[in-house]
C-alpha cells in the first residue's frame, strides 16, 4: 500500500484547542476512551483514532469522519482518561469545527463561533425588526392589545419565511459540502435513513450511554417540542398568509393547545439540559460558548414565548410589547444562525448516522472504487 | 585444641510440645558420650544464654551445640566470636525443620530431631577455630572514569575520609555530562531540562586533598587482590604505580555505532544524524541541516534506533526517549514554529520523568506516534522522505522533514582492556551477554565477579546522569565496605563478615585446574605448572573450589568434605524391613534453606524421612558426598539450589549451574553401580517458592518408595 503523505495542519490544531479541545495533546493513545465508550462500534472504534488525528492536525481526515457525530458526548471517556486529555471535549470541538468548516457562507460560521461577535448576532435581527416597526405601515389599532399592533402580521410572516428559506439554503449547501467530503474520504458511501429516523424517534443511542440518561430525556423533549413548535409556526404562518387563520388563535384551538404542550416540553427539556451542564462537574467543564449560545437562545425563545401569553392575557402593554420584541429577535437569531450554531448538528449528525448504518445493497454500489473502499476500511478500523 | 562439647537443647517455641527433649538429650549423653547436655525452656532468654556463657567461662565447654531454632534467627544471641561463645558454635535446627513442620510426638519426628542432633555433634567435633588472615590493607580507592559517576564516587569516598585515585582517559574530568547543553529535568515539576552540568563537583574533585587525579591516563596493569591492588597508571608525563584497596569501575558508555543502521538512513544523507551528534550541534548553538546549513524547520526523531532490536542492541537504554524530549525543547528554543515528529516503539520515561514527557507532549507542534520507520530517502523538494509503518494514524505514512535524528542507545565501555587485570581468568571483568559486567541487578548491584571491583553508572546498566551519580555513591560505599572488611579479614557480600578461608593441601594437588577455572571470582591464580595460587582476599568463601576438587584437598576450618561426610555418617539409616526410607537433601543456604524455614513458619507439613544439610552454595557440593550417602543405604539424594541460566539467582553466579553439570557425571556413576539415576534429583528454587517445598519433597519421597529401598542398605 502506498504511504499516506501526512502534513499536519498547524492552524487546525490551534483551532481545536481553542474550540474546547485544549487538553488534546495530552492523549498518549492508550485507547481507554474507545473501551469505555458505550457507543463506539467494535469494527471502527472511536475516539482514540480521532484523538491522534486531531493531535497531528489531520483536518481533512477528521471533518469528513462520521465518527465525530456518532459520539453523544456523555463524557465517560473524559472521566476515565488517565492523562486528562478530555476526548469528549475534543470530539465536541471537532463537531463545532465541522459545522464552521461546511458553513455557507463561510464568514457566518466564523461569526457565530466567535464570542466577541455575540452583540452583532442579536443586533442585526433587532435592527431589522426596528425598521419594520418604524417604516412598515400598520393596520388600524384593535381595541384589545394585540401583537399585530406592533408588527404587521404580513411583514413578520414574510420576514420569517425569508429567514427560514435562507437557513434552509445554508443547510442544504452545508450538507452538500459535507456529503462531498464524505465521498472524498469514503467513495461510494451510501446513506441509509430509515434506521436513523427510528433512532430519532426513540433516542436509543442516548440510552446506550448509561451515564447519559438525564440528557436522553432532556434532548428528547427539546427535539420533539421544537419540531412541534416549528410545525405549528409554519402552519400558522401559511394559514395567516393564505387568510385561513387569524392570530391570535382562540385559547381552545387545537393548534394553540399543541403549541403550549410543545413549549412546555421544550422548556422542561431545556431545564434538564441546563441542569446537566451546571450541576454535573465534568459536563460543566466541557461546556463551551458554542454550547451555551445555542441552548441559551433556544431556552430564551421558549421562555419569552410563554411569558408573552401571560402578558397578553393580562393586557399589560409595557410588558407585552418589549417581551414580544425580544422574543422575535431571539427567534429570528435562532433560525438565522441555525446552520452555523450547534443547531446544525440536527442535519450533520443525521447524515453521519445514515452514512454509517449498515446497508446491504442488492447490487454493487455504483461509485465504489476499490482503493477508496480500502482506504475507508483502513481509516475506520 | 581439646574439644569440650556442650549440648544445649531448647524446649521453647513449641519444641517441647513436639519432641521428648529428655530423650533427645540422651542422644548427646548416652550415644555421643557428651557429659554436658542441658535442656532449657527459653534458651535465647537472659537465663538460657547466661547458662551457656557461664559454662564457657568456667572452661567446662569450648564448643557449643545449640539445638533450637534455625541458625538464621537469634543470631544476636547465639554468636560465634562474641562473649557468649568465643570459639565454636554449631546450631541444630529442631524448630523450623522439625517441631514446626512435622507431627508432634510422632516416632518419625523424634528420629528426625535425633539425627539432626547427631549430625550437629558430628560437625562440631570436626570444626576448628577460625584464624582470620591479617595483612596490611590499603584503604585507598581507585576510581576508573572521571565522568559524573566516577567524580561522585571519588568525592563521596574522599568526604568519608578515604583517599581516592581518579583515573580519566580524556585530558579533563567531566565525561559525557560535561559536554551536554542541558541535562534532564532534575527537580520538581520535572517539566524543563536542567541548565547546568556538574562543574562544581568536577572542581571539587580536581582540588580535593584526598583525591589524586590522573588525566589522559590509562591503566597498564592491575595486580593483586582487594586491600592490596597494585595498579600501574600511565600518563603522558609518567608511569606511576599506586596501591589501592578497592576499585570503582565507572567507565561509562559509548553510543551505539550508527553506521550499522543504514536502514534508518544513516549514511544515506548527511541530514540523518544521531542524538549525540544533535546534542553536539545544539551545544555549538545552531540546529541546522548538515547538508546545506539551512535551519531545520521540521525534525523527526527515530526512537529505539538500533535498540530493543534483536539484530542490534536488544535492551532499552532508558535515556534515549528523555534525550529526544530534551532535544525537542532545544528545537523549540531556536524556532517556536518548528515541527517535531517523534516515532517511538514505546515512550519510556522512568520515574518522575513521566512529567517531562507530559510537558513535551502538550506542545501543539510536537507530533508523537508509535511506529516503525521503514525507509528514509530523499524527497523531490530536497527534504527527507520518511516512511513509517504500523503507526497509530495509519498502516503506512510518509513524512517530509529537514532533519532525521536517530536516538541510539548506550553501549557499556566494559571489556576493552581497561583494568588489565593480571588474573588467571583474564584481564577484563566478566560480562553478561550485552557487555555489562556480570552482577545481579536486584540482589547485589555494583558487585562484579572480581571481588573488590565495583561497577557503577552506565557501564553497569544504562542510566541517566542523576542515577549515575547515585550509582557512583553506592559503589563508593561498597568499595569502602570492601576495604574495611578486608582489614578485618572478613568476606564481602554475600557472606559478609565470614572469617573462614579455604586452605589447599598442595601435596596432593594434581594440577587439574578445575578450581582455578571454576572459581566464579577468579580468586585462584596459577603457577606455570597449574598449581593454584590462592588470593584469600579475592575469595568469597562459597566453597565452589571445595566442590570442584576431585582430590578433595580444599577445606575450610568450619566447612570441609570430611565434615559433611561425617554428618552423613551420623544419620541413622533404618533397616530395609522398617520401611522408613531416608532421603538426604543438600540445600543452598542462601535461598532454599531459608525457604524451608519459611515453610516451617507457615507450619507446612512434609515427609519426615528427609535429612537436610545446608551448603554454602550448591556449587560447593563435592560428588563424593553423594557416593557416601548412597553407599550408606540412604535411598535418595535431592539437591535444591538457586535458579541458573541467563536470569540466574545464584549468589555465587554459577554455583547451582556447576552442581548441575557435575550431576551428569554422577548419574553415569550411578548407572554403573546399577542404581537408578532417578535416586538423584536437582531442583532450582527461588526463595519465595517455599510453598512448593512440601510437594517437592513429598513427590520425591513417593518416587523413592515406588523405586524400593537402596540395595546397598545394611552392607
């Protein structure tokens, strides 16, 4: 076999260290991490190999490695590591760098990852919304206090559709870039989604991490609550734009009830996750700006959303409108930065898991080159 | 001297519960006709010891036989040459070997104790008082090698009040350590190399009033023996002869010859250098490619270059990994952005130096992987292309670097005509297969096979400079012990304090040279005819010469062929119809005998048909004893000694191995006598294997019973 030319990417090593993998160089390759990991498959164990690849700055090899997404960050490896190299943190840092690397447009990836840019991240949606308040003509004021009195419904919905579309495009480009990278590393790799969908429904892999039970249910509630809210939001958006629905919806409507149940779910899940990240020592040490940005924004969106309802019910203008403004700023930020924040794992992890699910094709996969396949086997084993 | 024997039997520690001590006393009084025999319940107490002392003072007794515990315990109470027993003392072990390991009040147990007492009395009757040799002993030490080990040894000796002669082949002292840019971390937190060498010690040694330094020197000849070595030292100025008492050999190491490593690129390109070359380059101040003088922006270190490799040095030198980590810091000082690759078999950073490894590893631009360098060649861009197989990254990887450094290991400078001993067995220290002086690294470091000559530092075992300094200190202490013991006419390790000496009845010597060849310590020189010329101060009193001599002319005043033969004769061998087989066990008293004591402490049971005779070393076994035993009707003979071979545990290096070799001859003799050769068995036993002894003894007894009685019984 031809020797693989290795040229360490020095800046990548520094990026991994800056992104939370600061202890990465301490690893001396004993493979305790791979042994204690409940998720690490026998035929392609991780994270031992990812550790040395990261130490050596093998950027291309790592970013296309599905294994970094198979880790659910339970922290067993970090707790058990005899050298204090914190492999769990390194894996998280690698995921963060993968998101940044595949980001479209690229500067957005760097912006979202940069703590110094935090004010800008929220200033932009705030200014857009302020512009709408100032310059978009409103309808006649209603007798009861309503949100439409602050923002015209049409303008808000149009804005959200635009942002969602932008996010969707960014996601699409990111995933395509990721797939390209995957194919470079492992030509002929195939995606098998059905088992992954089952996994998403049950969170079975989370259950396999026996140190991760709290996170399993937290993540379950947040994910399903969020998907519920997203679909309610989309339905209402389409409904109002088409003139079928009019907000505010009556309290007893099915959509309203579903929205509130989902919001409660997300909030409960988020509280569990925040608790995990603050009470659990190992996890607290492992939490980075990147983790908190996403979890914080998401929690704040739901929390302000629930708060809004009460203020609207109480008809307190000076509380209701500012909170609504904040809620919209946060929601916009959440959507706009989804492809660049930790949110993006939704897409990348799904693809990575699909690429590693065993697939038994009836015929030979079309693009499988022999050398590539061999490289893949070498790489994963 | 008219022997006046006194037998003292202790009934304490459960001996009285197990044995009828009054009946045992009759063995002494009735059978052996010894008038003085006393039984005491607590012989090692003030009263018991006092009784013995009083009898000696009154002149009623001048040779004492104590039947009590093992001779290995209570040595502070029952001492020869001390007030309690100024002349002769024989101890009979009826506690560990009888009372504690056999059925109480049993007939066989009683017979065992009676035999041991008979044997003890027989030996005591033959023993003669010891007369230590005394000659004028020089207490000056010679230290060979002026590196960190030698300088530390000379200083330690001088500070302890002993004169030292320090001989160095280079024009100045300091050795390899003085040429280093930096040394390995020597103090907490062990993360940074230590800046200094050891100039203070070198200066102190140079100007010390008790140290005489010879530089640019070599030793032409070393004659004599401990306490009186005559060493001829040649310097460009003069040839001097000095008399010293002991020698510390601190000749250090040389790097492994890298020209034997073309597969790692040495010689292929000038940019492939050794770690010693690299150290020199760094000391000179600029780390650059030898080929074009350009600074090295990427350097690859090949660990175990020719080490832990069966075709080169099969051992680990224990310092090369640290040297490489240190070299990585040199590179960093010069160019913080340089890439450093380290390809290792295993990173070995003994002790607290693990912290140095951690510190170096933590640098983002140090790249480490396990792997085997498979080729070093030129890359098109002028760099070196290094392929590494079986790495942690992939099956085979290629790296492009400016400089390759081979971390070569240490070769001891031991047998290159350094001491030029005038010994019959040759001018050099006997070495092990890798050239390190033959000594036991766990049980007796520093000891070599030349008494009074102690190896220290990298010549003894690969080690770093701090350990080498400690080693110098340790060897200096051993050398001081050696001259002090010599001054008292006493043996050194492992029979430290022994004042017995072998004497040779030369009229009967046939010049067969077995003793001069077999002595592991080269104590015996020869004249032209081959007659042995003993050098008593070289002797370690193991008795291997006694075992070797076919004419049986070698004897000690308290250990001889005749003494052991009389002990064998003292054993009562029951008639064939009694069905009580007897087995004689010759046991090495260094490991096997204490192991049997431990079996006694543990109350392990074994067949009471055995009779144990301790030997100074299994190598002191004279084969006539086996003939004596078998001709007396003893049914079998066991020999239990230390392990031999590459990882030998024999305290006298080759004793048990020599005994094993002699057994081959004996077995032929047995076959001629039509005795089964299985009646003789040699077993190797480690001191911690006491648990195996009952099984070993019982198994042999079982086989003897199956074989049937010795046909020579009763003849």
